[in-house]
């Protein structure tokens, strides 16, 4: 079994659960893959189309004698079209698998096909040949447009009056009725494209690995972003059903998820394929992503693993200067129903945990900034430690504040935190920490050991441990009563450690650094448990830097507060932290619903003998 003595194995299992492949489909080969509106995956291999249900082949249709290069469903899913390299295009009944219509487009080689929204016409493109619109009932051509480029591509707008095709000039939009060219996107090397469900945003993949995001207007495209998404050509793009995110797959064997509006990357790169990713597709409910690659596999990914990565963003403005301030402190109420954030401008805000919405108006603490906060279990008030070392009690109902320590130490602190007993105060000065008795106002101890400024301090829930993190990229554990080290240093961060937080049971420590990484540590062994990544800007600049972290009382949620270091926009991020507080075996079995295959084991737990987990 996977024991704590094998932390690397446990970390690998947790990584597999963080990006769980629910299934791996293995057709004889995969040229293309689409998902029907009913959520049924369809893959092509040679001249055959395979329909799947779960990991089981539902049906195999021998559609052509030559290899199929394009596949598409109608919007209602009742029919699908296949296009082969010999120039033939055929339309099939999905349920009965009967041939309904056959046309000979005459174009050899690679093709692209797409049904109009009403299913009455179908666009067929072949490299170097005019794009033809065919009637799906009469099998007669009804319109013809300029020749397709080297990588055929066709898309229809929701209105059915507009369609897009990749030509030698770039990506062009045409009016189907007048055949007038409406818009031209002069992009070179177009390899893939997709429209959001409302057709107002267009994502275009290029041969150089770049992705362009365009706003779609009545007559023109408006470029919104251009960023490097992959190391090689972007072969596939698909938007989620709500249009909030999109997935890209490339020649670098990687799959990545992006926010549509901000273009920031969601979570880690999805890996597992060992060949070029040629197709990506969401199921209609958005809960599952399917990816196909030249390694002859279709992988089924659980997108629920990403749901908790990007739940809440807030722009926090300093009311005095109008500038945006960093979220530097977070605290949960005793029942976890609300949490508070404190920023560098000295403002405290309350939030509803379930809905991620603000609760009431902001509270001005009167301090120049907020170092840390904790809810008082007796009064329900919020004890706030300001950057001026003033400790005050906020009444969350009346929004009023009263000082608890009128004459605190006057030295400038890097950070500070009040212990769970409300008595011990830890204040970071330069590379050291001073421990104070909050009741007697006396200094009780000093801690040293960091090679740079201490940037983060946190008490364990029982107050028996103190964690510190600093500019030396090291985390240290201390006994605050004896003022001595309580174990070896925790090493692994590649940037200044900005925040530390203990889980409610005190067994796990979370730490965030300036590079945008949040790491988890096993307190008992000092071994790493895994890592999370905040939103990553599309231009590859440093990501969300968590200057504050806090676990919910049940340990299932971790909230990070800070700023995006590239655009400097403060934000809150909310993650599901349960996978770092449960047995790695249980996690994999619950998430995937099965044990790991030998191939998955070699990927996520290399160097360990294979074993059944579930």
C-alpha cells in the first residue's frame, strides 16, 4: 500500500487526481474526434467512425473505403457527416447508422466540414479548392466561395447567415445569401479556430503555437489578445458550453485550459498524451473534456477538478488614493459561512463563502494596512492586526472598531499574527520574529534563522507550532513556547514565500510564493504533498502571487488573496484543498471511479511497483 513513508508516490497519486483522466479510449487509430450534442464521442480511424458510450464502443460505421479526414454533427445530433480523402462526403443517421445523402466534392486530401445551424446545408472545404455549400436534402451545391488554404477550416455563426473559412488571405467571414465577404482576419498559418456559443468571440490557433482572440463585430474583427499557448502548432481549440473557458491542444502533446475574458491559464497543463493533440471537445454539460492525439488514444478528463480554481476575483480599491490594494489577510468565521479579507489600504471586507458574494459594505480599520485577522470565538468579532502593530476588534454587525492594544511595539514589521489563544503575538522584524504576550505586553522570545526578511507567519490551530516563510525561499517550523526550532526547514519554493497557513487539523501546511505557486506540506514528515497554481497570464508573466492564505474550518477550501503580478490586479482565488488532506488512494478511486492503469501508474508514480488501489 501507499504509506506515508512513500511521499513521492502519494504526491504522484494526488497529481493524477488533480487532473483525473476518467477514461482512455483506444480505437485502432484516431484521425479526428468530435462530441455529439448528446455527449456521445465519435472518433475516426481509416474509413470507420466509432461511436462511444463511456469506454465502450457503442457502434462502428464503415463510412468510406478511404481515410476519413473530417467529421461533424448537426446541432440536434440526429445526423453526422463524414468526408474522406477521395473527395466523397456522406451524411448518416446517428441512431440507425443509415446512409442518408452522398455527394462527391471532388477535392482530394484533407478536408473540413460543418453543418449550418438548421442542418439544411453543409460546408465542405478541401485544400486549394473552392469552399462549397451543399444542400443536405438534394445533395446539390447551393453556393461557392474562395478556395480554402492549406489547412481547410469552416465554421458557421449561430444565425446561419454567416460562415468562416480559412483561405490563403487569412480567416474570412462571408454572408451566405449575398456571398459578400464581410470580414478578413489577415492571420498567417491558421491551424485551428473556434467560436464561443454566442459567436461574439473567435479563437484562432496558429502554426507557431500562438493563439489569437478576436471580438466579432458586424463588419470587422477586433483583436483582443495574441499570446503563446504551445511550443508547437495549436492543432485544436474548443470553447466550453458557457463560453467562459476554452481548451487548446498542440503539437507539443499538451492540453491547456484558458479563461476566455482574461486569457489566463486555468490550472496546470494537462499531460498524458504521447503524440500531437489533434482534437479537443467539451461534453454539453461542460463537466468533461475529451482530447484525441496521434498516440491513438482519446482521453476523457474530469473538468470538475478545475471548477474550484477560479471562483472569485475582486478589484479592491483604496478609497483614499483610488489605487488598487493587495489582499494581505484572510480569516474564516467559526462556522465557515463567511470569510473576511483585509488589504494593504487597511480595509476589511466580508464575503459569503457559499455564493462568493460581498456581505455588506467595506469596513475601514483606521490602520495603514492589515497584517492578519482572526475571528474571536467568544464574541464573533474580528481581531485585526494592522501594519502599524495596532490590534483592534471589529464588530462585524455594527462595522465599528475599538483598539485592544493602544501602545504596541513601534518597530516597522514585515508581518504579524495573533495566536489562536488570543494571547501570543508574533511580529516579524527583518529576518527574525519576536513573540509578545498580548495581555502583559511583554516580549517572551525571539526566533532567528532566515537569511532574508520574514514575509509570512502563521500559528497552528492548537498554537503549539509557528510557521515562518521568507525571502530566502525557506519555511521554518518553531515551538513558540520554548522559542526553538521544531523541525527541519521545508525547501522547494523558487520565489519569496509570501504566505503560510495550517489546515484546521494542523496536519498540513499551505504556503504561497511570489511565482504563483501554492505548495502543501505534511507537518509530521516535512515532505511535500503537492502544489496548486494560480491563474497564469497568457503572456507567460508571473502569475497570481498569494500574499495571504486561509483554510475553511472543514479544511475543504483554501482561499488565497494577493495580486496578479503581471497586470497588478488584486484578486482572490478559491481552491478545493480536499485532495491534500485525504488518503491518496481514496482520492484517486473517488475521482476516477477506478484504479490506475499500468500506463497511468508509470506516468504519475514512476519508479514504484504497480499495484491495484481500488
